[in-house]
């Protein structure tokens, strides 16, 4: 697993991003212009997240909220999250397009394409739960097992257990299955609950080892 995680996985990430660059680069440029033209503030939103072995890094997103929104507060803890999201932001978040700039994090090695989603630096509950499964010891991902089994609807304990399951089963074929299920989940907007978490106690096991 160590060789896969440190070498094969890294090479696979870069090859996939390069192969699909004719798709994501033009889309990123168009979204950048629309974000800039439709609301005040920078195009990119930067936030401190927790990486491998609880190191910290800066993650990139297209700004989907108004600039006066608290920066380091998880969406589900905002008093009225819907009021904080721009009209374009609602569209981008529904299709996860606000996450597109994170390809920069993948190129830098902060993220891999598939792994546990990186926690906010102050999400102590999630970090502690992941520690029980050794999930903090792998590179976080752009998508992950929890994202195709419920995403925002999952309670933190269930989400962390899926992250641990991913760590135990991590392989090339497992990653490819998760990526394919991610595409389906994105187009169906599955598991996207603005301001909510923990509404789904378990999810169907669509990804097998």
C-alpha cells in the first residue's frame, strides 16, 4: 500500500489531470470570469485545512459565499448558510464546481484525487474520529469514499469510519470506482445539504473491495 500511495497514486493523479486538462482548464477560466463579474471579492477562496499526518495547508476553491461570511466556520454551523451563498455559488456548490481549483492542490501534492476530504483546522471532532482509524495518516482527497456514500448527510462518526475503510482498502481499482461514482454523484447532486450534516445514519455499500 505504501508504494501505491507514494508512487503509483501520485503518477495516476497527474496523468488524469493532464489527460482531462482540455476539459477542466477552459471550465475553470470561464468560472473565474463569472465569479469576478457577479459578486464583490476575490475569485479564489483560501482556507487552512488538515493534510497528511495532521499537517496544515491552504486549500483553494472558487468563492461561493459573500465576503463577510465567517471564514473558518463549517457551513453546517452557520446560522443561515443559504443567505451566505451567492446565486452563482449555489449553482457551483450543487455540482461541486467550486472545488475545481483544488486541482492546484493535487499538482502541489497537498491533495490526491481520492482520499478523505481534508478537515478544517478547527474540526477537532472529525480529526479525533479519523485518528481512531488511522485515516489522518494518508493524503486527503478531492473526493472520497464518504463523498459517494452520503457526503453532507453523514454523521461525523460514520464519515470517519468510511475514511478508515478507504485507508484499509486503498488500491488503484478502488480509486477508479470511487472516481466513477463521484461523477454520478456530482451530476445527481447527491448528498449536498447546505447547513446540514448527520441526517443519514448509513448508506448503501455500492463500492466493494
